[in-house]
């Protein structure tokens, strides 16, 4: 049987280049996963994701998909791949994070979370078993254990209590998965999530519990929730030391281009974030030369290509002055161009990072490129 | 010298199939022209316009482009074609219509119109000469004489007074054009506009004055402003009888798919309308089978292709259920898909109409297809 994860090369430090194998295709790691919240990566066509952005796997949000289009439509469609016409891998989150951040009201218990929909105020219940069931119906290639994500800052006792609940919920997720078959004829892989806020001892305990669950891959949650960047790096560094070396590590919800390179340097293989698309819709572009605010007067008469080092057609086809005009005039096309650009850049970023890991000069390269990526143009 | 318009075939009635020749390429007539208000056909990429929608010529709005990005940027870019990266023909309106419908306040005089920008409240003046100058700077292949467009209904005396002003303004437009060279090395063609509201005698006078101006093409304005469909057809029918047969006739701002076929049947060669894109953004799709409201519950579980007779990739790539989900979830992609679909349909509509004109059975075909196009699905 084909193994799920294969490491091609480990650099002098902790960075690794490898491959993930799913029934919807192979993924090169480290990888960035564009976020397709409600069965759409906002403003981007599916063929653009594949052909122009070179996305290898995208994310779906369980909470959103459960509410709209709902699981009846999802199952009748034959799962999310068929519903949105995307035949490469998909990963879904557990719904937990959105219940805590979006739902109108919620009530926690050992059993799970009761919540009120942010759309129509209707009542719903997510439990570990329910989350597994929904993610089976969505049919993601990789799906996440149901966890509680603590805010930042978080009281030590609360963080510990929450972490223990997440661990108990994990056991119920695994039991459910062992007792229930996949729905659509292809393999789904469960990833558990390390929690423990910014407390080193809790993170160590959580990483060990998660490692013992012996899933094919592991995730780090509860970061990028408002803590300082250094804290995020420190916790990531500590946790990757305790997670199995031979399994992929997914850092959830991170981040800026430099966050991505720094955490790849700490042994992360998979990342996702709404930043490239959300910031794109506000006119912020990430490039190999730094960050551009497209609404800036500076670009008004700059008729040079949008990004001379860009890999997508939008970078050559449209000028800076034109894209600025679209943002100033609030034209949809501005958001579309910027979203394609940013996602293509993020995919190029991890691709080039991978090349440097394989070449053996990743840390040297990272040190030289990070200050440039952070520049404001 | 290449002539501007060539008629390939006139059907048993007034419908004609022909070609328009511009320095940015040949256009097959009858043609529908997508509207690219502020240098963008809303939600649509330029390569999609060309490759998927098969647009042969697009429209730009002088009023909007004058305000944003403004003429300094436009001239430095080398005109609208270069600014937006569109190398096929462009037509611009005169700015008159938007001054009357969008500007905050306006003051008419023999000289022109003083108005306050709807964006920042700044004061501006459009005169026939100014409109010509701006359209030269935009660099459209076909540009329109500065006219006053009367509302509907319109008092006879007011309609007559306004028409006479439009005729005097036309003279000033032609004089300006004779005295001023093109800016970008390619030919720009001026079209005058027939006015006269819904009064047959005024329309006849106006058509004769416009015909006498001996421009390479002629337009009919002041329709599709709220009058009954029958009135629009009646006036169009009357006016095309008085306009030169050997020159293209452009009916401004029309309309629904059936309006387009009916007026092609009355001798119209060129049409434009925001309807396919505006209605698309609200979830209304035009198809060969009739009109679909994508927000309808009916499509919730319909996983068949968006439009089995559609010519664009979106019609095969996305299902009705998926596009409904995007509209219900207010995802940008829904607007994008619907806009591509509707424009591709409009271009297919005029293409098929042209084939029937060439084949000689246009009126028979139109009679059979119009009731189907009007159906609510």
C-alpha cells in the first residue's frame, strides 16, 4: 500500500521536503492550501486555481458548508469535490474554530457545542461524532479532529482544561472513524490537533497525546490567534520537536509570507490562511519584492506589469496603474486580479522554499529573502 | 482604402449580415457589444472576454473614464486599449447620457452641460468639443457625437427643442473632428445619434439630418429609456427606413435577448446593454431555453450543467445547484460565472442570428425562438 507521507529531504535544520499521497493526487510539501470557505476560493475560478495558481490542495470550512449548502445537497452532489468541480485534494477543518468565532451564541459541554447559526439564528449541535459525520459527507481527503481552540491570551487553568477536553474529544473522533466507512470510495485521513495555548508544558503534553493517537498526520492549532510572532515561532518550534518526524505537520491558519518561511524552517509541512485572498480583496499584494498597497497614489501612472516576478498571467497582463484604477473605482476585477496574484505568489513561495530545501541552502536563502518580503513598496 | 462597412447579405426583410472594419480588427454584424463602464466589463477578465465570451468589440463610458482614471492617466497609458490591455475594437459613448442620469446636479446651455461629479462633487463641463477631445484621448475606434438624451415620456416641444440642440451640437462635433488629428495612429470613426423621443415626425427629421451629416455609421438614441417595447420597435422600424442602407446602424442601450432579435429584424447592426452583466450579478441568466433565476429553490438539487446549450466553459464546468449555492451564499464567484454565461449567450445569440440571415430564414427562426427565450424556467 502507498504510504501517505514520504520525506524526500531534511535540510541541515528542521525544514523538510516531501510528498503527500491522497486518492485525489500527490501533493508536494511544504505546501500552502488556499481557503475555499463556502465551496469557493473567493473571486477565483476552479480552473484558475489549478492552471494559474497551481494549487495542489484547497481547504473547505465545515461550519460554513454544514449551514450552506447543507449536508443533504452535499451528499446528493456526491461530496464537495463533485459539488464544486475540483478533482484535486481537499482538506476540511472540524467546524470548531468557526463555532467559536462566528456563531451568535454557543453553549459548551462535555458532549459538544450547541450554537446558533450566524445566518438565520437556527440552533445546531456540533459534537466530535457530528463533526466526523459532516466531514465524511463533505468527503475531504484530509479531515480534522473536533477541538476547542483557545483565544489569546488564555488563563493557564482554562488552557489546560480546554486541552484535556480536546484530547477526550479526539478519542471519540477516532472511535467514530473506526466504526464508520468512507462514503465516496476514496480514503479520508484524520489529523488530530495539538492545543495548549502558549504554555510550553501544556504543548508538550498535548503533542505527546496527539503523537500517541498514531494518526497519519498531525496539526498544530490555537496559534495565529493574536499572540506575538515570536510566541508563535517558539511554540511551533517546541511542538515540532515532539511530533513524529515521519508524519506531516500542519500549522493551522498561518500566515504572512515570512511566517510561512519561518515555520517551514521549524519543521512545518502544510499551511493555510485567508490572508492572501482577504488582503487581496482590500488591495494588498504580496510579491518577491515586498508588500504593495494597490490603492496607493504611487501606482497611478506606473504602467509597468503588475509584478515582474509573478508567475500568474495577471502579473504580465495587467499594469500596476490599471489595477490601482480598479481598486479606486471599486471594480470587482481588482479583487479578482489581486486574489489570483496573491495565491499564485504563495504557491510560488512554497515551491521555491522546497527547491532550496532540496538544494540544501534553505536557511541561508530564508535569511536573505525574509527582510525583502517584509518591505513596504 | 478598406471601406468601413460591408454588407454580406440582406434578408427578405430588413435584417442584414455584414462586417465592420476597424484598425483593431474586423467585426461581424449584427453584433452585441459588452459594456466595460470604467475600463472593465464587471467581474470579467479581458482574456475571458476574448476567448470564452468571443466579444469582438466592447464599450467604454466617457463620463466614467473621464472621472476615473482621468485623462492624464489615459493619455499617458496610450489610450484605453493599452490601459486595460484589450487589443480588439472599442466604442465609447459621448458622456451625455451619464451626465443626465448620474451627475449630482447639472446645468444645460447652448454651450454644453455643467455638472457635479457623482463621486466627489467636483464641477466639470462637457461640451461637444470637450466630449470629442475626451473620446480622442480614450482612443475608441468608434466614438459618439455629444447629444442630449430625452427621458420618457417627454413633452413634444421639449423633445423637439432637445433634438434641435443635438443637431447643432453634431455640427460642432464634426467641425472639431475635422480640425483635430487622432492621437494614437489609428482611425477613429464618429457616429451621430438620431433623437426625437417617440414622435415619428421628429424621428424622421432627425434621421434625415443625421443621414446628411454623412458619417460612416449612425446611431439611434433615446430609446430603451422606459417606453413600451412596441414603441421602441415602432420608432426603430421608422428610423431605419430613413438611415442610409449602406451604413451600420447602432441601437443604443438595447436590450433583452428578444429585443435584440426583434431590432436586428428591423435593420439594426450593433447593440449594447448592461443587462447581461447587471442581471447576471443579481442571479438572472439568459439561455436558449429561457430565463433562469439562479436564487430559485428549484435549482437547489439540480446537479446538471449550468446550461447544456451554453458556449462558455462555465456552462459545462459548474452545475445549477452549485451556482445557486454561490448566489445564496453571496459568493463573488456566482456573479463571475453568471456574467461570463450571459455575455457568452448574447454573443452566441447574435452569431446564430447572423447565420440565419445568411441562410435566409431569419424571420421564421426569430418567430419560433422568441417565445422560448422569454420563458421563465
